[in-house]
């Protein structure tokens, strides 16, 4: 999750030693370790619960049916004569290529930005 190497841990422990002192540093480290352990176990529990819920048939069946219906609808649209799929990513000029040009000012003063 966090990409913390040995040098970062060493620097943090050195700063902790200077700020907290050698008497309180082990107790604070145990407390922080306990919080991290609780957070990790809570995250794993939540993840397992969500995965178990998503594997339930009454949840997955409607999702699968909806995705199949969307796929069929897309296939039917592609078969319609004259249907052309246009997206901003597929247009050569990007999203603004199909936008109409802004009208020129009537007073003759043209702004060149």
C-alpha cells in the first residue's frame, strides 16, 4: 500500500527518537503498530464481506443480465443503416472538432488570443 523503504523508516525512527525521547518511543511505536494492525484487519474484513456479497447469485445475476442486454443493444445499433459511432477520442480533431466556430465580433475588432 505505502511504498516505504528502509531509509524512510530509519529517518522516521530517528526523528521520533529526537522528538519523543528514548523512554516514550517504544510505547508510541507499539501503539502505532496496534492501530495499523487494527486498520489492516478491518480492511481485510471489509474486503472479504464485499467479495462474499458480490458472489451472491441474487446480486450477480441482474448485473450479468444487464451487461448482456447492453451488449445486445449495442449490436443492434451497429446493424442500423447510417448509424455512425462518434466519440471525442475517435474524432481527428478531438472533442472540439465538431463544435461550431465562434462568431466574429460585429464591431470589426478581432481578438487574437
